């Protein structure tokens, strides 16, 4: 499928739109459902290809523990914090944690480590609602 340099395919643009509108990460199945609601029949591989292309371009990020996707603007490198009550996802900078982890890995001789740290819990807003 042709793709303009630096541009998105129509499918990628639509998938990105759904992920941006959602206030929590969406699974591929949820993205498929929203696209089908909008356009009628959409085959699952269409959604998977669009997600893969967007991930390769660094525009979206997979939240491994949720098996869901979020726009990369919402989730930047660092520690991903996920509220199990309201579903919001944000990233938190924790340079000391990552540095400490990489020092331990280097001491083990573990090379080219890529880490994904995802923390589940309750965000400040939801914790405040709890009485
Ligand atoms: Zn919350």
C-alpha cells in the first residue's frame, strides 16, 4: 500500500484518531469495533497493520500489561503508570530507577537491555475519591 513520505495511510490516520479520542488505551479489538461502527466491515488485519505501522513510526505505544495501545504523546519513555480504577495511563520520569536497573544489568553482563516498566495502582484523583 502506498504511503506518502512522513504521512499516514488513511487507516493509520483513523486508528490514531480513535486512540486520541479515547481517554484510556484501546485494545486492537476495541479499535476494530470503533472502526467498524464508523465504516462498516473492517477486517482485523487492517487494524493490526495500521497499529504495527504506527508503532514502528513511534506514534503509538503498546501497554504490554493491558494488551492495549496509546498515542505516544500520552506515553513517553520512562515508567508507565496505569490507574486500574479510571484507566488513565501516563508516563513518569524515574531516571534513578532506570539508571539503577541498567547498572545492575551491566554488572550481570546483560547487554542491549530494553525495559518496559508498567506500574498498576490507583491514581491521585481516584485515591482522593476513596473515603
Ligand atoms: Zn484513576
